[in-house]
C-alpha cells in the first residue's frame, strides 16, 4: 500500500469519525454556546463567526480569513472546502466571498505611497512588506495594470522579516517615496536613512484594525480584500468585476491557520 493511499484512507477515517460523533443537528441556538466553548479552548484565536454548517452536527467557524468545520466538542477541525454537490455550489467559497470585506482606508491615504498608472480611475490600497517575496511578485504584476491609482501602505512584519521596519522608514522618508519603493522592489536599492515623521507604526495599527493578517493584502474602494500574490489578469478581473479572485495562497503572514493555544495570532 502506497503512502498516498494510506493518507487518503486516514483522512477519510477522520472525516467519517467526526461526522459520526455529531449525532445532533447544529442549530443557530447552539452557535453562541459553541462559540463561547471554542473561545475558552483557544483563547488566543480570534473566532470571528460561528454558525451551523449544512452538515448535521457541524459548525462553520471563521477565524480571521480562515474557515474550518468542527463539532460542538471543538477538538477536531476540518480545513477545506465544503461542496453542495446537488446544486454544484462551493459553500466555503460563498462564505469567503462574504467575509473578505473591510473598510477602505480612505481617511488614511496620506499615510500611503501614491502611484498612478494611466488615468488612475480605479483605486486600490495595498499593504506591503519590503522584504516579502510575494509583495515583490505582485508589484511586478501591478506594473502591468493600467488606469489605476495605487496607495501602498508600508506594513513591515518584523517578526518574520527582521530589518523590514528600518527599510520601510528609509523608503517612507525618502525625498521621493514612490521612486524609493520602486527602486527597492525592482533593483534592491535603498535610500539613505534620514529622520522624518513617518506613519509606519500607524500603518501597523491600521492594518490590524481592518483585518490585514499578512502581506500583500489589497483592498478595493468597496472594501473587497484580496490577500496574496495573483497575476495581472486576475487583478484586472478583481478590479473590474467586483468579485473576489481566489488567492493563490502566496502571502507572508505572522498568523497561523489553525487554532492556537497560548500563541498570539
């Protein structure tokens, strides 16, 4: 028996076990008590929403930008997509599309580095780390997108990119921050460090407040969020169609996907 077959059987066994253990249908009335129970089990995990799943006995749990399914015990979590095969609907994707929204940071655009392509008619904000490889990737794709105004909020994740804060300050305090950002992301050229009143700390507070958990994260004017690096074609579709493009998962994040016990998220 190959390792792949063993793995598939193990996953199937766990799934069947969880479903079999859930003998009672989950109801909306139970959601609050389950949410409280989960919060007590995993006090450092921000459970944003807990609601009954279409499968009897299971709950759909939203943690930041992650979605999982669990029963009332909260011991086992299933990560993945739940499909309604009768109607050919990805139910998890529907929840994600509803949840990936926030408030566009219109009041804080003076904290960002502004870049205009073409007529600049479309507007997008992006939270980006100077040492994030996925941020470099999406910067290349953004160069191919025309007629857009880009507000780049420097968002250094110092815990996983030591030195990113210093780079952010040097870029933000440059005579021409937009050129300094472009030079660093394309040619690894940094301006000298000069003193200035920079918004880097404010950006970190702002990002945390509006739900940014990793870089890059893009936010459209209507509040739609697009985490991770995607192609210019996907960016065009996302900007034009008003629908969230599924992320490629290419994102630097200091937050874990699964519930954490005793670990800050």
